[in-house]
């Protein structure tokens, strides 16, 4: 099969004056909310790396446009070719690409980067060690990945690998803790002009191979901690490209400047409640590892209220037992709905009856149930501070849990602490979101395959199911559509039966933009690709390259 080449906001005024004086185009973006920026340019770091490192400093090999069914947009690579048995994959690299320090980019850099993450498990964000056996440098422009098994989806994972320069990273003593203070990359914006905890500015790579299409000279990233702060800055017109929950958006954002303030909310990520099945708390662990308890928790959640009240109606309710989501309804297995659908419907009385039948009761008279063996159940549900829509969702969840006799509270750590807690297992229950891919296999594999458990924030449940692993792996062992459909039916049945996490809704892709200073933004009228500026969205590079400064 051959695939070839086709295709601090007080500083704002001063920054804009400097922009004008230097005749530079500076785009202000908000990709994530944090209480302070930490100077970390390590693309493999999951908790504190800056949100503009991947894609903008380290360009992907290929960007698969999920909004267009996985259409390939070639970047550092120009083609890929599977062997007939799907057990090896050859990638052709673009000629003439250099690193930002002028050294040539070659297949050796790709091989080095893959070996680096395979040798340092903490860096292997995408579980490539479980997919790729060995890598072969055929020549400077050609690299071959020898896979552990037939895998028609391996390319989707491999291209997520950040490729770093061997001539820089080969001498790094500890690549896990390395903050990469002077980043050398292949992407469009590799120069850090200014960095403080409240703001940083990242500017163009003078060696960028696609400089002809790059019209934005710099991106400015102000530190903003909460949705409320984001709304205030957006309403004042200080942000060009952002993605935050803004309540009553037509009034609070669009209404402040109807000519320039715009938004677009395509269907987005699955949002679910994670149980930590390896929590150190014995009572919570006994409950969380009991499917009847997990089902009762699901039945206590008023998903409609979560969508309508906490989310202002923006999200899409998710009552699929497998967490499939409406965007992937064409893959739905109706037998799973028939068998397990009652556990995703709001039913407090049914949840109480299920718990009672499973042996949960209030043995000490404090109004809260204990486990069948008499252990106390009490836990926090962690959600990032300042994420008001999620915090309100969790509060509604706690109300439902209280109604069925379960003691739970809301806890709001900083976003970086929340993320690290999910990875390290230092939590009991959490609200989490999963990125979607070309097929539903991506978010299911990301969240539930054994190889991801305890490795990323997505594998937070610590759930292990060998049959599910085999099905998730088997999905891409064939390229036959009917075989994949049957496997997806079986995957949904496994997830629906065990309910390892509780899906509640699918977020829209949060995306707002301001056309006063730049044009070319993706929109419902110009739906080129996923429009968000968030990390882990490679399509944002295509978006950046489409933007043009407004001429005075």
C-alpha cells in the first residue's frame, strides 16, 4: 500500500507597540491555563512542558487530519509505505530540511528519537515500545520501522513521536529531567525571545523549510489561570487564538465585538470520570474494583444537568456504555446498549438498589455506605483549578454520589499537579478527557489498553483486561473494514460490561478567535482541520501556517 505526497496581560499594550515598531506580526494565544509558566522545552515531558513545544518547535513527520477522515498532510515526511504483511513501515523524509542551528535533519535523528523513548520508559508517551521492535536507517532520507506485529494503524502512533536532534540530545545525561533550555528544532517557531513566569514569546525559525507559508513572526503566550481570567482577556480583545470554556459566549465574548470575535465548536473529546483501581485507600480500592459500584456511580450522575447547567449546553451528552460518543455513532454496537444501557441512565433509586444488592450498607450510622467487607469509602474527585465548567460538573457528580450514600468531595489542584497525579496514581477519582482520532479505537486504546496504564494521564484508571488489549491490538492487524467493524463491536462489549471509567459527555473543541489582527482562521465556513491551539493537536501547525496579519 503506497501513500504519496499530496498536498500578565498588562504587558499587552507594550508588546503590541513593540510589534508595530519592529514591523513584526505577533499573535497572542492561550493554549492552556496555568498559574505560572515553567521553562521546560522537553517535548517528552507530560506535566510541565510548555504548550508550544510540540508542533511549533518539533514539527511532526505527518499530520493526519481527523476532521477529514485522517487525510495525510506531509511535513517532515513525504510518503509512507506498508509492507504487504503490515509488519514493517517505510517512511520517506523530506529533502533539504535543517535543524534551527543549521545542521541537516536526517533519518538518524528519527531513529535516535525512537530509541531514546524506548530506552527511557518515562518518555514513551505513546507506547511505541509496544508497537515498534527495531528501526532501520536505510539512508539519510529513508527510515524503516519493523513492527512487533501486523499493525495498519502504527503510522498514526509513530508520527506523534517528537523527533529531536541527535547531535544535541546524545550528550544529555538524564533525558527525563532535562528541560532543554536552548531548544533546537525543525518547526516554524524555535526562538525564545522572552521568558517569564507570566509570559513568554516564541519567534520564527530562520532555517524553517516552509518559511514561505509562515506569515506569523512570533507567538505570545500570556499566563492565564482560570476560565474567568480567560473570558476577561478575550472580551477585551487581547487574545487572537484561544480555547477556553466561556459561559454565555454570545453575550460575554461575541457581543463585545461582533465584527471580530468569533468561535466554532466542532465535536471533540470524550470526558469521563476515572476510578484509580490501584488507590492506596483499601476501602476505595475495594469499591472501585467492583463493577456494581462503578455502575451505581454512573447511574447517580445526572448527565443532562452536567451538559445543560455546568456546560451551558455546549457539550454533547454521552450515554454510550462504551463511551463511544455520537461522533462515532456509525460504529455503534446496539447490543451493548441493550445489555448495559441502563447503567448510563440517571436513576438514583436504581443505583441504591444495585449497591444494596451488592452488599454496600451504612454500618456505622453516619449516613454513608461502607464496602461489603465493612471498609470506609471516602474520596476526593480531582479537577484542575480554574476549569469552572469541569468543577461545576464534578460538584453535580458529588451531589449524585451523596444521594446514593457515597461520601465524596471536590478537590481542585493546579493543572500540572492534576496531570502528574493522574500519571503517578496519587489520586482516588478524577475528571479526565481523551483525545479522539480517526477511528474510536484511538481514544479507547489511549485510555484502556494495558500498555498505557500509569504511563500517561489517559491511562489513569489502572485497568487491565487482556482480552480488551488483544481486541484493541487486533483492530489494526487488518485493513479489512468489515473485520475492523466486528472487532469494534467486541471492544464496545468489553468496555460496556466492565465500565472501567464513567463517560458523561463529549466536549466540543473549545475554540475562539479574533479577526482584528489576523485572518485565515479555520471556521465552520472554512473547516480545514481541527481549529484548536491546544497541545496534542498537530493540526494546529496547519492552522498557524494559514494565518495572515491584517494589513493596516
